[in-house]
């Protein structure tokens, strides 16, 4: 989280008439500069770098948060990956998270693009639509979870009522293992507001002249979308895919709220079908008192994210360019 | 990118910082101060109860002041853990039952001194939740709670007493009303796995024999208990019971739940005519147990006072009110419960025959990660109860390094 203020640090450019600056004046400027960025730097050091480095250290220990950490070397990592007695659901959580990412990211992008195109096409009151479509993003996760539990209710849920109108039998969405991940991904697509705004900005950035030229050349709306708009949006799409995948791999709040009823402990839905990676990590950190293992899990996730992102840069970006 | 990692550790660091200023027993010049951590008051009345007991204790022990620190339940364990790590643990605190054996194992808390209280002071089930894995007591119970059978009086005129009656009643209800389920069958989640031992005990079984290092939940009583739940499903389809509040909405004739549900249902569903009965059993009445214990920390300089305070919370005169304030039932056999009525009697009857969870430090994890999935596998029909539990028991033995 680099503060934008960093870019605006005043470095008073010497005026044309001014004499060359003396070294002590330059030193003072440096000092002022550092003072100005000090809050951001302090925040970074104390709340981001220090905890991250501590977590790296603790990932090599057996630590319950209470008694002194005991150095165990790579044991946490090897146990996580290979010991299915100690961590019976680790690979389940990896699979669930990858499935979720594979469904949620494309679904979110499509929803965001469609919404952006619609909002872009509206001539009057587009602000209102933008606000309405953005509302799911600013709604508290707890409220979102509670509302969607209702929408997915097998008996009273709106989703089943609508499906039944079309003759599709209602489903027990959140209690059927196969349907849990798609159901969660659908909620994330509903919350695509930020992607929608970014797509909208991308759309606004396409010069009207190009679109007009395409129209004059006889391109219909579909062709214009496929041959002009989509290619021009590629950098935007690439950015959204990369950030979307990173966010999807870390999904937590929604799952936590949806699967925790009153008095219920969260074990990740029916047959662990909603046990996402970070929920699994959270359980080990705060329910099973295995903070060392939880730290190791977070670094495994970090490595996974770095690999996935690097692959995207390597293969998708080349195509996007 | 590594927001998760940062998140976890930042939280930990913050908590450590926050709690550093929390506890610590100090010898004040004018007398002694005892620090006691407990959960945030459930209600304003609960706060008044505790305040009155605190004053009574100070009156009975001149020169002593008790400092009560109240912490929201959700953050309690984390804050407590950080305080212990930072050596700023209080003299005594409330502690969640399954954590007692964990804290006992690494010496965080003190063993109960011999002869602290006469035999028969506390209910056995509640007292046994204070066992360490070495078979010694490491805390005193404060209040206890458990689950019992809620039944809709219109659909179930007389509550079933035995497993056979339960199956029969559920079947009759569903036969008569196709859109009504006989019972809300618990799920294979952490909560269902917490209730399960009560049912196993109803067939005369236990989940484990801790001193003997034996896992017993693959034995006939547990298998039969899981069979019971599986057998109930045809007359209690998930399609009905997975909807919102099926029992409250009259769509399920029975459910297993705890005393916390009684006032909520009365308030939100005043038209529902229901009552509570002890859990049906196979060979002997039995139930599970939850609630709070209190423990004394090894770092305290006021151990004698701390035990005195814990005894005071659990004594015959105070425990009724204390337990009620904590949302549970008294643990002292002679204390008078605050609540009356048939529901309270059902829960009390249940708690007299309650069985504590096995005093295994890793029990929460075993409960969530091994037993719960086994229950779910059996209930979804992917394995028979025997297969599911045999498999789960084998995993548990490997995890604990037990051979029996």
C-alpha cells in the first residue's frame, strides 16, 4: 500500500536565477522529505514489513501464541504438503480455492464488462446506475453474507423461486457440496462493482474516432465489440485478471459469514466444500492454536500467488500486447 | 500481495500490544488485588450480578479488591493467549472447556490443590471438563449448558424417551404431513460433532478413554448413534430442514438445541407451542456438556485468593445467579437455579447425566477436522456409519500417536 503522497514529495526545483544550492540546504530538503514520508514509512515498517518478517520466522516454528515458539525448521511446510493426518483438509482447501478462482474471476469479468457497457450506453442517469451497481461493493461483508444466505434458502429463497418460474427445480445451494463453490462465485460476481468502474474508465478511454471509423467501414455492434472494443480493453482486462486472481485466492470474509450460523463453528460448509484456503488458515491460527502452521500456510499461498501472477505476466500479457 | 500474512500477524501483534496493558496481579500497598478476566456481560443484569458478588467477596475478605476485566467472547482466547505469552496473564480467568487440558499440558495453569472442596460439591460432568490429560483437575466449573430435545407440542404430544420412539414419532409426523420433517438432524459440522458425544453416551458409550489412551468412537455405541441420525433422514429430509429456522417455522417437529434458544424462540415466534424434554436414549439417559470453567494461572502471586474467588463463584449461594448470568445452569449440586419451568427441568435433568468431552488437548481440531467430516460422510450416504467412524478413529489414533 504505497501512499500516493510519496510521489508528491516536494523537491523544490531550483529556479533559473537561483545560485547553486549549498550542501546543507540540500541536506535540509532531504530531511524535510523524509519527515513528510515518515508516517507512511513508519506504517510500512511497523505494520507491514515487521509482521511479514515475523510471520516468516514463525512459519519455521511450532507456536501456539501462548508458549515460546519452538524452532522446527521446514517441518510445517513438509507436513502441510505431505502429512494428511495432521492437515487432512489442506489439499481440499487448495482445490476449493482454485475452483473458486477459476469460476469467480471469469464470471466477475463478464459481469463487470456487461455492466460497464450498459452504463456506458445509458445517456441519462448513468450516475444512478453506477451507484446502484457499486452498492454491493460497499455493503458490509456480514450483511452480504446474511442476505445471500436468504437468497439461497432452499425453501424461501428468491433464487429458487425465480428458477421455478422457468420450470427449473429449486436447489439446496449451500448444502450441496457440488453447488457451494459456484454459489459463492456468483456472489463475488454480483460484487463486481470495482471491476465495472475500471472497465468503464477503459471504455471512456477508447477514442470515439476509432469506433466511428469502424462504423463507417460497416462494422455492426457485435463486430465493433469483438474487433475494436475488446482489443482496446486488453490492458484493462489483463489488470483485472491479475488483481482478480490475487483477490480470489484470498477469499475469506464471505465464506466465513455464509457458513457461520448462530452458535455454529465454521468448518467450511458441507463436506468441506466451502473450505477456502484462507478460512483453513484462519482455523489453524485462531481455533486450533497452530499459529506456526498458519504462518507457513500464508507463505505457501504467497508463493502460489507469485507463481500464478508470473505465469499470467508471461503468457497473458504477451497476448495482450 | 501478502495481505493475508500481514493480516494474521498484524492482528497478533496488535492484540499482544493491547493486552500488555491488561492484566497482572499486583500487591498494592493497602492490600491485595486479584485480577480476573471474564467474558463481556451478556446483559446489563448479568453485569449487576457479577458486581454484587465481587462486592460480597471483598466484604468477606477485608483488604482484598477484585479487578474484573471484561473481554468480548470472540476475542477472549486470542487476547488471553497473547497475555500468557507476554507474561501478563491475570491471576485467574474464565476458560473455555476444551482449552483447559491444553493449558494444563504446558503448565500455563495451576492444578487444583488437594482438598480444595468436598466431594459432591459439583456435578460430575461439569467438574470433569476441568480434567487435564493426566487425569488431574486444573480448574473449577462456573456454569454448564447442554442440549436437549425441543418438540413442537402440536405435532408431538408426548416427547419420545427412547431412540425407537424417536424414530417412530419422526416417521409418524412426516407421514402425516409430507412437508414437515420429523426432526432437524444435526449436521457433520463442528456443532453437530459437539452434540454427538451426548448421543453416543445415550447408548452407553464414550468417545475416548483418555487415561488408557484409547479411541472409542468406532465402537458399537458410537456407530449406533450415527446410525440413528442416518436413519432419521428419510423422515426428516434436508430439503425441508435446511431452510431458515425449520423448527421455529413449524416445518420440523423436533430439534436438538440448547437453553439459549428458548428465550429467542419465545420472543420471535410467540405462537409456536413447544417444550423441551431430555434427549432420547438407547440404554441410559445421557447428554453432552458445554459451559465455562475458571482457572488460576501459574504466574499468579495470589493463588490462594484466586482459588477462594473461584470457589466463591461456584458456591451454593452464588452459583445459581452466576451461572444464570453466564447463560448456563449451576454447577454446584446444592445451588438453586434461577430459571424455572418445564424447559429448565429438562435441561437440568440432562446436565445431571452429562458427559464431559475427552480431555485431549487437540480435541477441538479432532472434533472439527476428523469427527465432523465423518458424520457428514455417513449422513450423506457416501459411507456407512461404521466405515466413516472406523476411518475417523484410525486417523485420530495416528494423529495422537495412540495405539488403542
